[in-house]
């Protein structure tokens, strides 16, 4: 019976983990720039003497889904959405670089451009400083320009350019803060082909309907695995009874 127990026990454990991942996707269905995750399982033989016929389930990988989310027009001059593939580069508190598609930006008390999460937005030469009393415009190539709120109305002055990158998706890893980084830990190079849309935001790429259906399916799979363990236990008890009678 232990052959069945191995498979059912580890199957139930990892289905439960997959339920947690799907629930996390659903919880972020309205999070700007969120990328869904999916768990991938595989069967592995138990290694050891006398164990070649046993197998258990492992969570082989947690894959990030990089499909684009829906574009939502806001009309706000500090909202930007990356069009197609690409990322906005931000600076973390430790000085390292990370990447996001959540383009809802603000100007902090120090006059620096930052994300809603408080991470400084990187430009070609570091964080982008915005002088006070100016309106901000962001061009499709990421150029940040200011227009004086007083004085000459059409005096447009570039103050920096968003660092837009597009590293291979296989080289990216998601951190616990939801931001992506390169596996190497090195900063990604600027990609001149990445474009942004001002006055818009990218929504989450989570498909709520598919996630709900998947959650129901996973719940049934979990029940099935538990039923298999119960069946294995009942079979073992009956086998013990038969052995007792024969004794």
C-alpha cells in the first residue's frame, strides 16, 4: 500500500501548494502590472535500495506568465504602460536594480520620480529628479520632459529618460516583493526598442474565469488524493485482518 501512499500523499501536498498559487493570482487580479504564476509538477522515482517502484510528486518549477495585461487609459500624465515586451527599471533601497511593469508613478518629497511602492525610477544616469513647479510629460521612448507651470507655457525641457529594458524572460526571477531581477544579479542593458504609452496603465494578466475554474478543479483533485489515502489505509487494515485470521 505504500506505493499508493507515496503518490497520493505528495500529490495532495503539491495540489494544496498549487491552490495557494492560484489563490494568490486571484488576489492580484486587480494589481497593476501583475504577472501570474503557474506551478508545474512531475513524477520522480524514490531513490534508495528496494525503492525503485515508488514514486512521488514534486513541484518541478514555478513559472511566471509574461503575457501582457489589458491596457487601461487613465489620462494621468505620470501613468505609463510598457507596450509589448519590456520593463521599467527601478532602484531598490540597497542600491540594486529591479524591474516592473507597474507604471503608476509619483514625485516624492525629494523631487525624484518613484513608483507607488516607493522605489525610485531609474533613468540613463540614475534616479530622475523633477524640479518643482513643473508639469511632466513622458514621450513614447521614455524621455521625461518638464513644462514650467508659470512663465513661458511651451518651454519643454528634457530632464531624463526612463531606463527601459527587455532582458530574456528566462533570465528573470521574481522576488518576494513582486519585482523581477536578473539571475546574474547584474543590471540589464537599455533596449532602445521598448516603448511606453503615457496616460495609461497595464492591468494584471490574471484571467479570473480560468483561475476560478482551476481552483475548483484543484479542490476536486485534492479530495481525490485524500480519498486515495483513505482507500490505501482501509486496504491495509483489511490485509492485517486477513493475516490475523490466517495466523
